[in-house]
C-alpha cells in the first residue's frame, strides 16, 4: 500500500469515528455549550462549533497543500464565519463531508513524493503535506472524543451525577 493510500485510509477511519460520535445527536446536544471553567475557547464550544471548526481546518490545510504543490504562494485567509443557516446536525455533517471532497480529489492527484514537499509556515518553520494530513487524522479523532464528552455532559442531570 502506498503512503497516499495509507493516508486516505487513516482519514476515512478518523472521519468515521467522528461521524459515529455524532450518530443520533439531538439539536439540544448539538447546541449545548459546556460551562466556561478555563480560558480555552475550544473547551467551551458546542458540537455545532466543533463541526464548523473541523470543516474550516480541513479546508485551510487542503488549500495550503494545494497552493504549495501548485507552486503558488501559500496564503492564510482570515477565519471564515459560519453561515447562519448552518445550524442543524444534518447541515453541519454535510458541511464536513463537503470539506472532505476536495481533499480526496487532491489526494487522487498526489504522489508519495508530494507528501514530503517542505511547505514554509509563517513562523519560519516548514511542514510537509504528510504532516498536515496526519494532523487532520488526529484532529478528527480528537474532536470525536470532544463530541462524545459533550454529549455525555448534556445527558447528565443538572447535579452533575449520572
């Protein structure tokens, strides 16, 4: 199996894990925000916000890889705002699935050698396409865990005990 095939497989498995964490999610679970007990915004996100972040991150990473492999300057777009109509589980799941399609198309045209191209980053370091894609794998898995935790939190009675 090629390195590209391995990455495709890992991306598919991680996305499946995320989608399974969402299986049967209710609108209330989807919108619930945990209480703010620290300064990390991500720890205060609802599942809705988590899914928007997953799609935006994938889109940004894919654009970075595509720009670098195409010999174009790698640019960083400002953060995208979530359109107001993307507010239900079905629409956000479709959003993350749509964000995956260009990544899959890009991978169909990449070689194993392309995975090792050094892409400059704003801080002066470099990162390879392989590393960006590995981060996407762990990103989906990490957020699958976050979704499961948020759903468990929403299911707890207000006293905090199950």
